[in-house]
């Protein structure tokens, strides 16, 4: 199922509210949307989630929302459908277990909380209670990557590796707040479990003009066209990749394609293959351990399909506990920030004749 992002034509700025009543026309089925992103406009993914769940609750009387004591975003659903809202307190295992029970009775449960705990503390329940019977439980959470300045206990940096390894689990990582609502709407017709990874979810950059791109779970989004290399990213690093592409174009004459691979499982292998054939050079940047996340998924496709590349770099968190700090500061510290992304792109295109010429003139 393919749908354009469904939101108002006027995106609120820094308000944390979204009006979904005036959908704009999208480009359904367009495999190569043109560049269309808006930096500097912020929106709360948490607010989008709360409003979307309330909206879906009207048409899905079997939709339940559960949380392990992270319910501020869910007030609208709680107040409208109190008989279908459960706050278990700080007990992620119980929350996932109850969700599994509700799904077994024919309901559609959404679990909302912090991913460091839902992905690890409740991992056994996710695997055995949800994935094994292939139940339609949605796990939606915040603090994916080094966001929130909460220290290593409150960062979800292994979660994508864990979740993509689970049988039946669909795994997403979303950077644009407007996409969160669209993915939730699509998920109502899914038969199996879904994992939705977000950053802090309070002030997220709107990446795409409303209605400008088609969103389909399982398909990547070409956020920016380019011919010299492909920058793959997911979540918050999509906007960073777009910024890097602009720097590469302006300062080095390099035309970088940016792919928002917001679904890590199932991965869009056909899009990866097309990018390999058309650009021949890859840089994967992600707010996750460098091994086990998107770069590993892309590498598997390269190996499985026997694709040939002229250059490949992966940028992510090395094997360290990252410590405290703002997310941009930590990305720079651990080598996958904006400048590192630009440098990696320069490295994989160093033998490109036009790139060498432009670098020389820029210097």
C-alpha cells in the first residue's frame, strides 16, 4: 500500500501540533520524487502519534494503546477511549506481554515507550510473545540513537540489530515527524509486528514538503537525486545526509543522491541495486552502532546480489559506550557527524575526475 504523507498544507512551526484534516495531493507511485525538503521547520513526532492514534481509534474499535509510564503523548487517546488505554507503570515486559494477550483476542495493540527498554528489557517478550505467533503489535518509541543526553543506559543504539534479527518483525526508523502518522495508518492493515524508531520526538525536522513523497512500508524514499554517489540514512541522519549533499554540491561539485531507507526490514533491495548500478559509490550514515544496523543490511544486499561498487563507507557509533552530550556533539565525537559524512563522500569519490577537478578549484 502506497500513500502520500497526509497532513495539512501549512506545517506548524515549533508548536507541537499537526492538522491532518486537509490532505494535499501527493505523488503516489513516483519512484524518483524530486528534491523536496524543508529544513528549519520543527514538529513533535509525539504529538503526531497522539493525534493519529486518537483518529485511528474512531475507526478501529479494536485499537488499544499501552505504555510503561510514558503516557503524556497519549492523553487524547486515553481521555477519549479510557477503556482501551493501559498504563502498566515501569514494567516493559508486562506491557509487551499484555499487548500480546490483547492481540491474541483480535485486537490491534500499540505499545508506546522508550526504546532502550522496550528493545532490550522486553526483548524476550517481543520475540516469544509477539514475533513467534506473528501478532499485529506495534512498538513505537523514542530515544533511538544518541539523543536526549541521557547517557548510555538511555540510548537505543543496538536496537535495530536486535529487532531486524527477529522473525516476522518489520523494522522502521523515521526522521520526518509527518511520516510517523502515515506509517501508523498503514500499519492498521498489517498482520505481523512492527517496530517504529524515533529520536526524542519533541522537535523533529520536517524533511519533506507535505504530500510530496509517497510513503510505503518496505520501500526507500529517494529524498534527493544524484549521480556521483548514494548517501543512505534513516531517522534523524536523513536531514544530516541532505545537508552533506548540499555541501558536496556547493563546495566540491559532487552530485550526491540521498536515500531515506526508513524501512530496514524488509529492506528495499531493488532500490539498493539501482543505486549501485547508477552511482556506484555508497556512504551509509546512521545513529546506531556501525555494525548491525542499516549499513549491515545494505552490505547483505550487496553480497547477496553480487553487486559491484567503486567505494563504500559506513558511518555510525564505534564499539564504545558513547557517554553524555548533545546528539550533534556526540556524532562529531564518534566520527559520523556532518563533516565526517562529507569527508566519507569525498573519499569514495576521490577518483571521480570531475570531483578531483572541483576539489582543486575549491581549494
